[in-house]
């Protein structure tokens, strides 16, 4: 039996996550905001400027290896224009862009460092934090930045001991715990796309409903490619189940198995390189 197709989160969890995030943000000069390149618009927190308190940020479109980079360029320009912040494309599989990211972070932090020095204080390393929705790859970005430098420098004064800093180089300290931006349920279209990329707990949605919605979106942009992949004339869970010979003991199409497979193969990049959002 299907669950309610509406994707739910609990207000108490959101309030707690926001409070914890703001506590961490107070410690930082610069924020690295990580988005999922497969849903570049839907993984943006609508109220990001207010949440970050106006702190400068570098926007990273992560998991770019799972999308067509040429198609992604237009999304990069759109986000750059709307956010007025630098935007870069990255993925966890290579570190070729590491120094470019570091350079951009230092550039964004410099006004804050200069303001500190103007008060008569000594120059200190820029303090940086990585934030984003669940499962957009925040930890992989942190691992990428800390790959060549694992020097823990401990807790700052007045900071809980669980929050540790890693010295990336002499000019950057990185908070080694990612900030999870809480998700709201007021935009169900965005919520569903977050479910596609596994940014939502499986307890919050029905696999069958979400998988079919994923196929519906893919059918609008990548229909022929997907039909060829699944050897079907229509992108429905039932047709795919029959094509794969996934049949239940009652001789019916195994929809649950098919839904699980479609979601997993999409998330692993096995279906192809897709961007699910539309340019406005």
C-alpha cells in the first residue's frame, strides 16, 4: 500500500538544525555552499542569504561527473547572476581544481581579515565552513580540501570541543564538520527532486511515487535515451518491470523492485548524465 505521496519533515527538526547551523556560522568568515549539479536550482536553500547572515560564499556545483558539463554551464551562469557570488563546478573524483577553490576562498575572506587587522589585531587564517543540503557531497568537499593537510588545530576559544578545525594552509582553517541546511516542505517539487538524489530520508516518501515522478521528468528531456536503455516504448515502472522480467509470485509486475532499481541506478549515474531542473 502506498504511503502519502507528500514529502514531510518535522518543524522541530528544522528549528534544531537551523540553530546548530547558525552557531557554527558565527565562527566563520567565508562559507562554501555545496549544490548538487543534477538539481542545481532545487538544492539551493531559498533563504540562503538570510541564513548565512550575509557572509561571503563560494558556490560549488558538486557531482558534476554525473551530468553533462556543457549543459551545466548555463546553470552556472544563472546561479552566478542571481547570487552575485562566484560559482564553480567540481566533483570528488579529482583534485585538479583544489588550488582554484582555495584561491577563491582567500579572495572572499580578505575583506574580513583586513577589517580585523584595522582594529589592531594580527592577521589570522580565514575560517571557512562547508554547508549544503543533505547528501550533496559536503563531506567529499571537506575531504578534498583536507587531502594534503590533516593538521588538526583543536577547538577555538568559546567553541564546543566537538567542533575541530583543520589547517588547510597557513591562510585557511576549515571547520571539519559540515553544516546541514535544513529542508522545508513548502516546495514539494523541489522536495521531490531532493528525494531523487537521496537528500531526503527514505522514511519521508514512497519509493514508487518518487521513482515514477523521476521517470516523468526524464521523459521530458531524455526520453529516447531512457527508452533505449530500458528497451521500452513508454517510461513507466510497469513497462520497465515487464521488460526486465521482474515479476512477482502473483504474476504481476514487481513495481517496488523496479522503483528501487530506477532510483539507485539514477543516483549512481548508471542511467546517464542528467540535469533535472529547467532553466527559467
